[in-house]
C-alpha cells in the first residue's frame, strides 16, 4: 500500500499537515496532498498544539538518523488535542514493531488508532492513522464497515485485547524456545572445536583427507601406467621381440612366418605403430581407444570471459539441465568425469538433484545399492568444497527414496520441484491468471534465483528488470506516473524521465531508481510509458513480461485483434522492447497479446 492510500481517506476536515518526523527521511513527497491541504514543517522544540483541522505526521523506527528520535515522537504525541489527527509511519517490520512503547502515550492523550496497514517502501514498513477524541469512536471491520458503537465497541476492544495478548504470548514463548535451541546448537557446534572430541574429530578428518589424497594419486598413477602399457603393446620393438620369441619357441613353423611378419611391420612403419592387416583367417584385432597414448576429457558449456550468468554443475537429469540452460550455464557431471567437470569448469554452485539419483547414469546413488557411485559423489563434493563452492541438495523427490544422500556434507538443501519453464508454455492457451502465478512464484528462473542467492552468484531474475521510459510535463502527470508505477505487481527497476527531482522521491523509496533519460537505460527491457493519459492496470508489466518469457520475443505489444507472432512490426507500437533494439525494434521478433479486458 502507498502512503496516500492510507492517509487520504482520513483527510476530511484537515487543512494543515504538521511534519514532526524529525528524521532524515523526507515523507512529504509521498503524501500527494490534495488542494486546500498544506504541509508545514514543525521545527524541533515546537510546542504548538495539534487540534481540529490539523494532522500531525510522526515517524518511529530503529534508525534515529532516518526515522527520528523516539523521545521527539513521544513529545509530538503530547501535543495532540481533541479533534486533531495523526499519521505515524513505522520503520520496524510489522512482526517486530514495539507498539507497546507508544501505546501508553496514545492512551494518555486519548488518541484512538483508526487504521494500520503495511507500506511498500524500503525504509517504511507500516503506518497507522489515529485521532484525538473524547469519546470512543466506532471501530471498522476488515471490510471497512463501522462496527456498532456503544457497549459493542467496548466489548470488541476488551475481547480483542485479551485474545491478542494470548496469541502474542504464545508467539513470544515460541520465539524464546527457538532462540534457546539455536543457542544450544551453536554451543554444541563450537564445543568440539575446543575439547578433546574436536581434536579427535580433526585428526580423523586429516587422516581421511590424507588417505583420499593417496588414493587419488594412486589411481592417477595407475592411469598413467595403463596408458604406457598400451603404448608399449603397440610399439614396433615389442612386436618384433614377440615375433622373434614366437619363432624361437617353434622353429619349424615360426621360421616360415617370421619374414612375412617382419615385412608387415616394415610396411606399417610411420603410421602410429598401427599393425598391418592380419593374415588371412586370423581374427581382426580390437581397436584400443588409448592406443595413441592420449587420454581425452570432453568439456561441456565451458565459457571464457566475464561471468554474468549463474554457472551450475552437478547431477541433473536431461530435462532439468535443458530448463536451467535458458538462464544459466549448465555442466552435467557424469560418474566418469564428475570431479574433472567440477575442477575444470569452476561452477558457482554444485547441485545434486535427488530425482537424477534415481534413474539415468547416477541411478541408485544414495540407496546403498551402488557404493561406487556414492564414492564418486563424495569425490565430487570434496572437489567442490576444495574450490570453495556451495554444494546444494535439491530434493525434488521424497528423501526416503535415497536416504543415503542425507549424510553428505551439504551446504544447503532446497525442497520442491525445479520449476516450470515458461518457454514450454503457449500464452495463447494457458489461463492468464495461471501464467502470472507461474511467472511470479513457480518459474524455473525463480527457482534458480534461490540457488544464486545461496551461492552469492549473479541473479537470473536480473533478466526481468524493466526500465520505464516516460516524459511527464507537469506535476499532475508526474503524480499519475508515480501512481501507475507504484501499483505495478511487476515493479520496474528504473524510471527514465527528462529531469529527475524530489517529485520522484516516492519511487526511490519504493526501490525504483529514477534516472535521466539522457543517461540511457541500464535494464535489459524498456517499457514505453510516453502516453500518461493511457490507463494501465496493475498487471500491465506483468503480462508483458509473461508473454516475453513464454515466446522469447524481442518486443511485445497489445492487440485487440491478434495474438501471437506477427510478420511485420511496423503496424504495431511495442509496449515492451529489448534494450539492444531500442528505439528501432523492426529488426526483432514481435509478439502480440490481447489486453486483459478483451480476453
């Protein structure tokens, strides 16, 4: 909710708003006061009472430099007189608001809270409207209808007070219990580091690491020796010696075959030691892939350059890897090259998908039926941790299907499916409300964003950032632009205007960057907001971005007559276009959707 939505219904009879916030956060530009209501700052030490026709603007929060001092807020409350109104904004999140520290002052000044609501700003999380009255006013129900006054109001207040205290007491007890358990767990984790158990655990860990390193070196040595043996077996010197030994063991038959074999070796010289064609009737030799003495490793999706995308490596099934590949660089690790993939591709995060451990190359991992695969997975995790990377278990199947995965050293565990890839959906056939729900909470890009947050990697949701391009000409158009942008369910990241200024302070408070249009957009998408007389619903940008992710188009436009890709862009005015094609979207693919009211 915006601040004006909370305040304006209570401005009846108010001609002056007294700003007594006293902090470094200017709240006046958020109010958009109507004509006939002026805003007057209240300097420190101002003792003028706030009575009929006036409304006090107060601020209360954890940061005195931004929200003002608590003492100044309480002093301003003592200035309230019958008929005066007030609006107090909170810097505390709703669940952390210490309202009891204000309640006594409100009651002492006979101030009744009329309405409280959450606010959608970065540093202001809520607000409440109150009035100073000599008689108890009727309460409002959740629908905004007044509750019958008199005894009914008093009974409602008394009952709600007792029940709210009961609920909050239970929540506080639960919070204290969670804090106690957290402290016990912390002590349990820290205790082994200082005692003999910690020394013993450290010794075991070091010994395990040493044995693992020795085993790895032994296997590498075995691989080198096997390659050398293969080279020796194909060498001419060994084959000549074998031919001579064979002839010496059977002089009668060997003496006749020896000249032909030596001649065949001579004919095959200079050809990498490949043997000549076998004699008639002899079995053809089986080709040895390591006969040339080289071992090869195929690297998939390896990139060099600035890393601006999430890089994922791990145990994934083919469908999930394909879906992730739309928004990340994906390297599937197979049992034979898992450790090498982790070491050579240097991923941001290592992901092990539980369902991928139930079928495919990693089938039966974590079930106890494939100890060799469990060992290879342990090596993969050890390689990731050695690189300082995060290892995540993605439980998209019941944990009981592979109980052996739980003991592995995971840094994080994600529960749930891997999301829906919008590119697999047809926006013309899927319900619009369903598309919005998928886009906001169930899309693969949203799931990957959780993964990127855990790993501290580039956020795939940055690809959804939109810059709104507009040119308001007066205060009325600025107010309309601010109202439309703040109402968007998919809020833009930037607003580009000819001259940024204090009039756009509410957008900045709402997390929207306001920039000069001459500087150019930084977001990957641009929305045309030039016509401020056009009505734009709260799902305007949400529908455009849904259509873009489903279609993969370079531009999206609204059309009452057609939906889908259109061959000619010139007949449409795109409402959303890729930044690289602005302001000439004719070279891109255009996708059209019907406005909400036409569907």
